[in-house]
C-alpha cells in the first residue's frame, strides 16, 4: 500500500510508446460535463493528445456518435446494452462509405474493458459508484488515472489504495487539483492543514428552518458551476463537499481533524494548504473545469491556455466564511463516515443518491436528504451491515499483514442494502403529512 496516492513529488510515468507522439487518452463519461470539456481540450491540442476510446451511459447517442467521428476513435462503449443498435446506426450515418466503424462495446462492463485498453491516461468522468470497476481496471493495467469520479475512491478507498502506485492518480476535481498543486510548496512533514473551499451553493446563509421548504428548481440553480442534477443537488446540500473531504483524506493521507472546509462564494480559490510555519498556499483560477481537466491529462506538464486566468486588472473581492454545520450537517457526517471506513462511505454515498432522487421527484424535503442518509448510516452500524475498518485498513478479524480484506462484493452488498433502506425511509416520509414533517 502506498503512503499517498497523488503526491506531486511522486510521478508515475508508464512507458507507452514514443514520448514525442500525442498522448493516447481514453475518456469515460464522454458525453457528460467533464467528458465534453476534456474533448474540447483535446481538440485544441491535437499534437498533444489523441483519444483512442470513448465510453458513455448511452443517454446521448447522437452526441457520442459525433464525438467518435470527430476524434476517429478505435472503440466506443455504452453502458446500456439496448442502445447499441442506435449507436451503430448513428455512427453509420456519419462515417463515409468504406470507412471502418469503431468497435462498439455494450453493457455494464464495457467501460471497465476500455479502462484497461492500451493508452497512457484514462480520464474517469463517470458519475456515481459505478465508476469503481473502471478505476480499478485502469490502475491494475498500469494506466495513469485522471480521476474525476470521486465516488470510486470514496466507496472503494482501501481497494483503490491497494493497487495504486505512488503518483498514479491525478485528481481532476477542482479542489483536489488545487491541493495537488499547492502541496508542491513543501514536504509532507511540513503540511499542517488542508483547507477545502466550498461555494456554499444556492442556499449560502440560510438557516436550517429556511432550507426546509426549498424546491428542486431552486436547488438546481447553482450560482457558479454548471453540473449534472445529482452533483448540483449534492452541492446544494454540501454532501459534495463531504465527499471531497473523504477524497482528500484518501488521496493525501491527511487525518480528518486536519482537513477544514471554508465557504468561498466567488469560487476562485479552489483550495489551500497551510504549512507548519504559518504560510498558506492557495491555487486560484476562474471557475472553469478545463484547467484541472487539462492538468489531469497533461501531468507532469501543463497545457498552455487550457482556460482563462484571473483578470488582475479589474478590482475584485474574495470572501471566506466558516461553514454553518447546523444548516449543512453533511460535512461532519461525511467526516464521521470517512473515519469509520470500510463500507460506511459506500452506504453514505448510495443512500444519498437515492435520497437526491426522492427529493427531485417530491418524495423528500430538502433537509430530509441528509437526515435520511444519517438514519441509514446509523441503522447500518447498529445492524452490523456497515463493515468498519481497523486503523491499519484491514477488516476487523482478518489475519495480521493481510492489508484490506474489503472486496468489491462487500461494497456492492452494502450499497444495495443502503439504496433499498433509503427508498423505504423516503417512501415513509412521503406518506407523512408535510405539517408533521416540519
């Protein structure tokens, strides 16, 4: 097991062909926000990168076919097997007569297969814990992993740490990319604290009582970032920030009591590292995901003009506020879950995904999302469904020296239970009159 997964002083560079030729990239989640921005970077840097394969869920077939045609990839994968015929038809209409179509893979394992295919870097931009298997496949195959799928590290942290080499994972989340960069300013022993910034979402400054009646439309109106619905709601509840704290702990091996969250509405400072001499290094750039994506694809070199820089000629104010943990209890809950380890983060994440869906469809109030997640975690602990890890990362009762005995099956079983229990609790809440809930 490595001391740290993404320490900037440890560079993992597998030998995959002529270094003077374009770096070969596989993009998982190509039709999502991360994937489309990554493709923009690739197309603006044709001498630097070449995409060899794309994977997507199958919900945006026309876009996926257009991407495959523009990039001339060798393979395309869709998670929904039933969409493969439509993908083949869409590709056929774009490719000229006699032009070979890319190989089409379909099914739940398709993205995992592409993650292990020959390339230099795999960008995992899949949303949700379904990204765990591709993450493990890429690492085991020796690929550099540009990781935007935080859930795979969160739910399978011990599994990922067991196979990742030092420096093999390059974080793509803007906060972790910022920490990754700021950590170059000192040694590991000199790090006092990681400071993760949060925009505060659309409800910054509201009390818990004021949050009880917010609507899905209000929660989806993020003031800074354009993201998918699950990530946007997670940002509104600050569950996303809780997940990021767990991810920071796993990536950089910093204890939870030395990771702090502060609210920064302007979203220019993406995170900071405080060192033992009192100095703090901050990474700042306009809120544009192309910069951390480009760094993930190009590391250890930067990609020129990946995104606009800060306009220092114009006056501006950057504000920082303490986190209101009463209104947003998701962060302390996530820290508790992260310290428990084992399958607790998987239960937390899976229950949250179900509760977000219930909120979006009117089955839960906004404050009921985190309340229900906490109830599922507590029930899992009380019933023994949640497997806790010992301090050395091994399952309690495993033989000394075994390392983690957590398995993918353990994670999946815990997630299945958590999803079912979260749906039950959300359904019960939906049957409760709103005046009683309030």
